[in-house]
C-alpha cells in the first residue's frame, strides 16, 4: 500500500487526502507534506481510510520527500476537486 493516495473517512481530518508512507499491522502512516510530514506521519487505522489512487508514488530507496507528496496530492486534487489537508 505504500505510495498510494488515501482519503481519511473518520476523525477530525475526514475527507483529507494523504499519501501512505508506511504500514504496521492494522495501522498505516499518512503524510500530506504540509502539516503531516514524512518525519511526523499520522498513524491511522486501516479501516478509517479509503485508497483512492493506487499508483501515486513509487517508493524511492531513500524514502519519500515532502515536495513529492505535495505534488502528487495537488495533481489528484486538480483532477477530482478534493479538499486539501491544510487550507
């Protein structure tokens, strides 16, 4: 699932678009490149997200960059007019 775009379906961040940066059992780690950076991702239960785009980013060997995450989210939002994380 790493590198896919996902939308939060529960919690105070409902309808926010993130990139999945990691997985751990029943949880995924999400970043939006702004409020939630790669260094401080949001931990969220898998059942509280919905994957919306399966091929957003390829995971590089040195890890994700916040600028790449912001760019991928911006492109997706322009295509589908979805709410951003920090407006």
